[in-house]
C-alpha cells in the first residue's frame, strides 16, 4: 500500500512539473508582421518589359515572391496556437484599393483574430498605378473611411476608437490592451499634392491615448503599443521621416503609465532599441532578406520577443531575397550588398566577421557598420 501511494505521489509530482508550472494557457501569443507591401498581380502585366515586380522594388524587397511569402506565413500561423496577429502598416505596395482588397482576402484565411493599422503607403496615395503594356495608369486609392470599412473586423469594430485618426484600442484578454496607433500623415496628401512619409500624432489623438492609458491602469491591463513609424531613434541616418515627429509627448505618457514596449516597422530594418525603460522593436519588412516576423510571448511578469525567419518547403526563399541585395545597382559590389542584407536583417555577427572598412568607399555604409551595437537584434525579454 505504501509503495502504491508513493507511485501516485511521484506521478502527481511529475504531472505538476510538466503541466502545472507554465503552460500555454498561462501565456498570450502574438505574431507581429510589418511592411508586407502587397501589390495585386492584376496591376503588373507579366509581359511588361519595364515595370516588372523586380523594377518596383529599388529598396531590395522580394516583391516577386510576395504571394508565396504571405500564403506561407498564413499557413505557419494556422499551424500554431496563436492568439492574435498584428500587421503594423504598409500593408500594400502603394495604396491601391484592389491590392488592399486582395490583401484583406488573404488575411481572412487566418483562423485567429487579426489586427491592422495603416502605414504611409496605404492611404490617400497620389500615384496609385497599374503597370500594363509598358505603361502606367492611375487606379483607385484608399481613404480613411474606406480603410476602416475594409478592415472593419480587423480592429475597426473596436469600442475604443480615436475620432481624429485610425487609432484604436483592442482589449486582447482580461490582462492585455493593444494600443493600435495610426501615426500616418496621409490625410494631408491631397492638400500637399505629395505622399507624406513621416509620422505624427495630433494633440487630440494624444488626449485620447492618455484616456486609454488611464482606462488600462484602472483595469490592471498591460499595455503593448503598436505603431508604423518608430518610437525611438534606431540610427541617426534613420531619424527624420522615420521617428514620429512629436514623439516626446507620447514617450512621456508611456513613462507616466508604465508602457514598456512598442512594436514598429517602417525602416525595413530589424532592430531593437532600449531607452529609459522603454523598448521599441522595429520589425524588418517581411519581404526583405531574412523574411522575418516577430513573436511576442506574454506572461504575467514578462514579455519575450523573438524574430523568426519563414521557411518554405521546396524554395530557398532566403537566397531569393538575398539576390535583391547582391544584384542591386545601389551597392558598389556584391560584397557590400551582402553586408547590407545582413545589416537589414540585424545579423551583426556576420558583419563584424566579414566587414573591412578599407574595402568600402561608401561613407554612409561605413558609418552603419562602424556603429553596430553588441546586443541581439532578434531576442529580448521585458520584465514587468
């Protein structure tokens, strides 16, 4: 009898260790993707000799493989126990209604809640074109109201919406508020007759932000902020037009209400910046070499962030994406393109092992490579 009781105690102890200490039920899993820049195939004639998808990507995005990249990501999400998926802007290549509709149809296949915010390439774009028969033709763009209607069930049915922008708050569960901020200036594109790429928040939006932060504090909700533009300066060369113009006001609110994490994009560079107790994680563009998305694993006491490369059976997608750097006319030679690809991917170890200043004549490139931090750009744990 004593032996049998001991066996039961041992089995119970093992069960508690394996399943009772820290299970998936204790955590909340968010996948974060930025800068998908989707363009409908119907806007690009495959027989076009000038405006090919490769031609449309001077910043080295792998636009050609965009469909298989996005479809594979959707399969990856559906194969895992993901609680929430967030796209942090620049959903489309250049703001055409047809591209955003097709993107919407794709994310409808995701079997969990999906949230979106716009980026500077999504709204009121002045030059939304199709490229047919070696010519370009104007097509319909998207304004704030049509964006809200199109993505109504991707956050824009929230009870907590800002009246002055496309910002909203989403209560993910009884412990988490996702503060989804529209930092675009696109509403002023028409009056300026140009596409405004920078970011800002109006004073009225900032008042609304503080109302949401007060609500979160009163209800003991952990706030995670999501923007398209950057909250912190990741690099002096990526400051103007990348960091939110009046960001000091937002940072002050985040310090006041103990918001420790913002997820952004826009730069297309994978990078983590920490300053005065706040972390801004800029996810690299999903179409750029590395082809990464972010994973937030949220528990009661911490948030763990990892970036992960997509893997696609039968295709060397990383090599395909790398070729846009190594074959680019922007870089003086293939070696510089290779180094820049790893810079955009946040792979500083590769650069430190392969970079030689005397072999590079480009001043800006040397500044980038001489100012690399030592910290890991793909992983961080934020304690609460």
